[in-house]
């Protein structure tokens, strides 16, 4: 259980680099902006970058459906705190991080910290807010079906960062699927492709957020998550990111 959890919370990594393709962004911009507006609007999303979520989940990687519960605090693109009840608390404060478990606190390794940074990058891209900045290349991937509805795919690249593929609901613009590479602790740190599908969007404090997700790694079901409580805030409590 502890081995998979480290993979769940510290699983990001890299594959990256690109130059601008403004034509694809220009074509996709109306749908991207529609997605931002559907999620609550750029002003509200920018003003409230902190999310606090209590969740329940099921871990499938061992071949058994193992339930767990916990809590996540994220300051978009910068900091995170992930608690899985009775197992770990993993914190990254923007420059360094640590794992607290079994009464002991240990620093994240350089690789683990880099993985968390990668995860935060992907989370920032998934918000759609940075797209259009000249640091990001946006390439159209075409249309597909997600959750039985048409979705438009796009690939987002930025030098030195993880490549992210997003699929936006064609009608609303909301993100319904995401795909990116990550490192698998279960496979000794090997690169795998993690694909996450988002469902059950709910309105919280004027922002629309997915309350359920299912992730697969290299085609096999990995983790299911369901939000039991979600809050959005302008600023996180600094104590959330302090070392115990």
C-alpha cells in the first residue's frame, strides 16, 4: 500500500520541449475560452487558485480494489499537500517537500520533488488559464468521443515541461480527459502513460469542478477518485505547507 501511494502522490515526470504554433491556438482559442468561462471565468479562477478537497478512492494497480480516503490542498501550479488517511502526508511547498509516515518525516528525493513539480505543471495546464502564453505550444489533435459525447483534443508543450494532452467537451469546453506521461513506482520508476477521465462537474463557489475521475496507466485501471467536499480559496493557510 505504501509503495503505490508514493506513486499516486509523487508520480509526475517529463517529456518535453516545443516552439509556438499560433495557428492551432488561434483555431482552438474559442473553445478554450468557452471552457474557461464554463468553469467560472478567468477572473474567478485566477482570484481563487487554491483548492481543498476531501476524497474517497479505490486503488486498482495491485489487482485488488483497495479503498482509501484523504485530503488534498493545492495552490495551483505551486504547492500541494496530499494526505491519505492512515498512510502518508506528502507536502511540497514550492521549493522542497517531505513525506510524513509512521511518526517519521523524510525529505523527498530530488526525483520525487521533480515529479511533484511535474504534477503541479500538469494541473496548471489543465486549468486552461496559461494557454495562449507564448511559452506554450498548442497543437490540435482532432475530435473523439469521451463519456459518449464529442470532444476536441489538443496537445500542450512547453520547453522543459511535461507534454499534456487535453480533451475538451465540444459543447461546453470543459476538460473531460487528460493524458500525460509519469513515473510508475510499481514498475521501478518506468515511464507510463496516465490517462484520466473527468465526470460529474459540480458548481462550487461559482466555479465548476469535476467531482469524479478515473485514471488508467498504460491501459489498466489505476485509481478512481470521488470528491466528498470541495472548497476554493484565494489563499491557503501557510501551515498546510510547513514541515512537521
